[in-house]
C-alpha cells in the first residue's frame, strides 16, 4: 500500500461531518498556516512540494500561485474548479462527496496563501447532491469559526461560496468558468490577459482543481519537502486515478506517482486485470481528450522502457508513441471493443460540447463526428481516413481554448494507432456493422 | 513606441497596438484578413481565426517564437516583435483550413444573396479558399427570421462573428438579440420572437460580414455592382448624417454608413437616415464614393479607368490570371 495523502481517512464513517473530520486531524493546516506562517511561506511550501495541477494540464501549482498579480486595493480570488466533466473522470465528485471538509480546508489554507477574502467552488450543475453536501459542510465550518470574519482569531477573513454551473463541459476551461461564474454565457476568453492578471470580475484570480487544492493541507502540515519525496522526478506526490472500462475493479485509486502502468492494470491492489480473462487492447490514460495508446505502447515506451504512471513517462514519445497524464481518467479497453465506435463516441461528445465561438472548433468537431458516424455505420470511403486526419490537424492549435485540441487528439491518435481497424470498417461495412462485430486483426498495430 | 517587423517590413507603432492594426498601418499584402474583428467595436475579435499569424520572435527581450499561431487582431505588439503573415507557409495553410471550415456550413448562395459583391467571406474565399469542397454531409440550415420591420436574419449564412451582438451592446440602449445554443447549433436569435427596434438597430446590417443580416428595404432590389455609390449628408438630429447612397438613376436604392477599405464604418448612422430617407431630395450629395475594396463592387464602378491600369486593380492574384491579358 502506498502513501495515502488524500484518502487516508476517507472511509471513516461520518468523515463528512466536522466533528469526525477534526477528530482525525482535520483543519490542522488552517491553524498552522494562519497562526504560524505568512502567506508567502505557504506559497513557498507549495512551490517546494512540486505539486502539479491535477485538472489535466499538469502546470506546477506553486508557480501558478506566484504569477498572481497583487495590485493594491484590488481583491483577489481563488476559484476551485469542480466542473469535472471529462468523460472517464470521476475522482473529484467522489472526493467531494466523501470528504467535503478536505476540500474546504484546502480552500481556506490556499485562499490565505493567495490573500483572497472571497473564494468560490464552481461545481458542475449535474452534481446537485454534492453541492448540498458541500453547503452543509460549509455551514458547519462557518458555525465553528473556520470561515467568515476573523478565522480562529487570526484576523483573516474568508467567505466561501459554492456556485453550480449549467452542466457544460466548456465551463471547465478556466476562463469560460470565470465567465459562467460572473453570470455570463460560458465562452472561453481570449488570452492574454491571463486570469492571474484579469480573472473573475476583472481581478487577479487563481483557478485550481479540487484535487490540487485538497493536497495543500497535507503539504502545509508535513512540509513541501516531505511531499516532494513522494513520486518520481517532477511528478511528485500522489494522484487520484479514476479507473474505468473493462477491468475487474473499476473505481478511484490514490497512487503514488511512479507506479508502473502494468502493475496498475494487473495488480489486485488496483484495477485487478482485464475482466472476463480477456486481452488488453488499448488504454486512454488521462481522460477522453488525450491520445489513445495500444496495449504494447501503454505498457512499454517506444524505447522499450516500462511506462510509469507519471506525467513524464506517459507523455514519453510525444504524440507519436505517447499520450498524457491528463486528469487521471484511466479508461481500459479489452479486445472485444471497437475503436471506431469509441472514437465516434468521443467525437460526438466534443461536437455536442463545443461552445461555438471560434470557427475551427465549431465547424470541425461536427464535421469529424459526421464522418466518423458514417464510417461506423458502414458508409465510409477510404479517403475519409485521411480526411479525418487532415480535419483534426486543421483544428489543432488554431482555436481559442484547448477544447479544439481535445477534440482533435483522440481522433488523430486512434487513426495513428488503429488505422487497420478503420480500413477494415470501410472495406467490410456489412461485417463491421453486424451486431457484436469485432475487428480481429493484429492488436498492437503501431505505425510509429 | 514599439518597433515591429511584419513580413520583413519594419514599422514603429504606439504601445498597445495590435498586430493587425500595425499591419494595416503598413497596408497592402501584409494585412491579415479579418472576419470577426471590427475596429469601431470594443472587445470584438479573436473568434473567426482567419487573422492567425506566426510570431517568429516574441520581442527584443524574449526572442523565442510563440509556440502557436496567434490571432493578430487581439495580440498586442511588443518592441522587437517579428511577425510573418503572407510569407509563412503555416499561416497560409491555417488560413486555408479556416476558410474551409467557414464554408462547410455556408449555403454558397451568392447568386441570390444581397451581400454578394461586398461580402467579406466571398473575398476571403476567393483569396484563400479552394474551388472544391471535401464536405459531403448535409449542411446546417435555418429558417429566415424577421427581426422587426427593417432587418431580416438569414442564419444559414451566419459565421457567428458576434459583431452584431457587440453593436447592439455598445450602440443601443438594450440588446434583444444574442447567441443562443452552442457548438454548431449556436445561432443568433431573439429567443422569444422579439423585435429589434431602436434608433440604431440598422447598424447590425453594416457590420455583418456576410449576408446574414440584410436590409429589408433593399432586399432583391438590385445587385450591388450595378448601383452607384455617392457620398451624401443631411442634417440629422440623431446621428452625424454622413452616409453613402447607393443609387440607380435618380432612385436611391439603399443608404449605408461610409465604410473604409476594411469594411469598417466611419460613423454609425441612425435608422431614419438608413431606412426612411430614400429620395435624392432628402440629401445633399457630395460626390462619388470611391470604393476601395477588393470586391467585385469596385469592378464596375463608374470612374473611368486610367489607361494601362488593369480594369480590376485590386482583385486577388488568382482571379487576375483568368482575365484576358492586354
């Protein structure tokens, strides 16, 4: 069993109440930070810890915090991004549901570090029940003097609000989230200016993922150097992985970064192997937007080294033979799954969730979905495969926000690694569209 | 002041100028096209992505290139910045891609569209588009909607530049139309059949780069290249009264604001001037309006061509090839 930073107490009955949470060492970091540390010291600890953003991009959190502009007389905001909508990701929902005080403690400590006196948790609209859990916990914290005016007699004030979104995937993009939080249509903003300079209500803002913020209390309690000892290289600490797909034990796992992917899939401590004794076909290691990897490339890198669950190892080989850590949504496919159908499914999602603001994404996502729909339903042409590659390339990098890239990468990667399967679908439409039809070709087709 | 080099031409501009504005100060081929950016409207730009350029050197202090192509209409210049527009293969390819994307759901009904001849999308696709489409799916269509007595919305042609939304925000007391829906189902609309009715609503027609918002008093009256543009003014209590009249014979077919070569209006005009004053006697005519745009609109205008100058001076190169050589 590895070290558990976030989930140590998560299965204790009643941990969602303040009483039980405090009995297990809860809110210690608030006391420590507010009474003995200056805000800059907290930021330094987070910087030392090497904690990286857990929402998908993996940007160092301490660095992000130090970019925050601090003009006189302008309020600063901390916004927690709980708009977890990436297909395959469910770690934040589970964490907030189980341990709401963990997030609130992180919010207080982080807000103190950033000098924010008002903070928001922007939660996905579908998670109304989690919102109620959080609001109950926040009310408890207010009653105990952990929120509000003069927290624990330190003179620091903080108001914490939970704001529900309307259930749009795009509102997980930080500037779209801020627009939505301001009460506007959730369209991403043009950058620059970045939120650290002009964010919520035109004031400096930091937007962090639930897991990132919830890791801060441990770092404050035990020191950033201690946190940095966990993990490998620049991937420090632990990470929640939402494992789903054709595995024996789907669920959320907290792993120390650096666990080999093979161990993660096959060990009983984690996924417990592929279900029904089938063979591994492919893995999407970081949520629907990252490139899919075939079995041989997910277990070993192109150079033949073992692939580890770290930011660096998963992206080893770039997009030619690697992928990304993303938000840690580990989706496993067995040999009975159809990659074409899966790609179409992802593509349908991005088509539905594109905000429609910039032209490549608005038009391109729909185009890709329609072509993939045609291939999946037996009406594809051979040139469609190259068309998809070209459309994906036309979207990638030309859009305002990363949703365009997120829509283009899975399509491009599926064709890169599973071109034979696409060709088979087009050449044999009758067999491919028959119920239960599965491509029986070689599983580890690598064109890299 | 900041020194910036665009396509090898150096120019010194005020701090805070965007790349696009700097390029416009140079003029000519180095100016990136713009479909959504509109100078007089604050906050516009960044959406259509046709003005993407390559920044090969960020600034004199930080000489690294920018990793992605950037939208020139919203990116401010830095001292020592080096920008490539028409000299960069990636930029031209990206632009071609964007034009393709803009056209896949466009009806291409130019022969029956009132905007034809002065349409930014038409110019753009002549210059950067390809002649054939790779799109074989069904195109997105909408029904035509009347926004009040003067404006018709033909959403099928819209490219969602948001210009009309900014216009209504910044010019009129209350905006009643906006973007509904998202993704490729996004549309301009008033939600519940609402009337766009205020003194400056007609300006949305002028800012529309395509034929999505058209003047109902002008629809199907004539082709724009058969009409004569005249500068005129009247003593208007609500606006400056400085307009362009589009006439055929004695008849005033339509009234628009005066636009520059980038189709940006000099001054917004009121609805009374635009829709109600359709007699030459209402106006003091100043003289012919020179249309300095690459559209066919300038192809047939009545200024006598100077000898030895091609009849179509500003048409893009690709079109010039097809003209008979003298």
